[in-house]
């Protein structure tokens, strides 16, 4: 979605420490965060990376906590739908079970994800041709997902065991999982988690970034908060829908515990298809699309707003510093 114009634009400096960039946009607004840019001078420095990483960590942590706290009950219902076998009833009690412990994991996981995504995105966009910007977003999303999975998987395992009423508290869940299953129990379903989340992260962030760029080019201005939320919701809902079968497999493997009902991803798919039929792979798609769609609007809205606040704060500090000098 890169638009090229014959209009000349002056170099723009990103206050978060990136190189001076020449933006090729049809809009008069010049925002290096839009990432469709060519480097006009210099090479990356450690300060560039650290600024992007710092902004990503703060903004990502805030966005992750907001989403998890707001939408945890929907996620709980989705999880219970997916683990229920044919004819089973869905318990609607304790929809916030495990929230506190989950937030303790979501905060660092989201912080790591965006902290890795932002500088990686900028680096790839500079290295690749402009017409491959989507590839840069896909790759950055997948790399960030892999980096954050070290924290996200244990958090997800504990959360889903709590949601299915296997444990009464997060510390109790961790202690008993370690006692019965060992350390590897905290990483149950790790392969299926990567199978679901690497494509999910890559596709969601790619859709969001490409739509944001396209809308901004068409509007010739900055997008407002409702527009950012709308794009985030669409990106989340579409990605959530198409990855539902992967989510069902991941959930079944994570909550099975030491019973080992499934011996792996292939066995899980085969068993579900044999015993419950293909519709079982789409269980929970309604709550999942609702949860991730709303979550996308909140996550990207909070993310962009926090990044803007950090940018304005840095700009003010630099302005005050230059005045003193």
C-alpha cells in the first residue's frame, strides 16, 4: 500500500531516535511511524534500537493489561466451549478466575512482544523495498511472537487451567503443575501455541499496519482514535476467525495436563475429527472473534495513544534541553 508521488518532502526526524527519513506519502503529514519510508542518511545506532524498544515495552505492556482486564470473561467462555466435549454443559461461574495471575504474565509478555516488534519492524522496512512492506510487518510480527512466547506460554497454560476450574489460584496452579508434570508442564502445547500464535501475530499486525497506512494515505491526515480502534478491531476479528482451528488444538493440548489424552498436534486433530467431527475445530469461534475483535480495538488504540504520549514527552524534553543549551 505504498503511494509514490512526485511531490518533494523534506527529511523528517523521528524523535524516538530513528534516522532521518524521507517519507513518500501523498499526505502532507510526515510520520516515520507509518514505516513506509526510505533512509536518507546514516545507519542505525544502539540508541535508535533502545528508543524503539523502550517505547514498545511501555506501550505494549499497557495495551496488553488493558485488553486482558477488559475481556477476560469472554476468553474464559471461549476456553470452556473449546474443551467441552459433545453434549457438555458450559459453566458460567468464575469468569474472572485466574485474572490476577494472568495479568502478571500478560504485562511482560506484551511488553516483550511490542518491544521486539517495533525496532524489528523499522529495521526490516529500511532493508526491504517499499513494495515489500507487508513482508516486513509479517516477519516482525512472527519474530516478536517467538520472542514473547517464552513468557506467554506458561501464562497461557496457567490461565486456561484456571479457567477450566482445575486450580483455585495461580500460585497453586504453578506449584501443582511443577509437582505433577515438571517444568515442561508449564510449556504444555508449546508447539501448538507457536503454530497458532506465530501466524496470528504476523497476520494481525500485517493487516493492521497495511490498513492503517492505506487509510492514512486516503485521508491525508493522522487517524483519530475511533479510526485506529476500527482498524484494530477488523484486523483482530479476521485473524481470530481464520486461526480458530489452531486455537482449539492449542487449547486442548494445554489443558489436558498429565492425562495425555492427545500425544501431539496430529493426534489431537485426528482424535477430534474422529470423535467429534470437523465442526469441533471451530468451537468457540463466536466468542473468539468477539474477544479478539474488541481486544484489537482496545490494544491498538491504547498502543498508539501510549506511543504518542511517549513521543510528545520525548519531544518536550529535547526542546527544553535545546533551550538550556
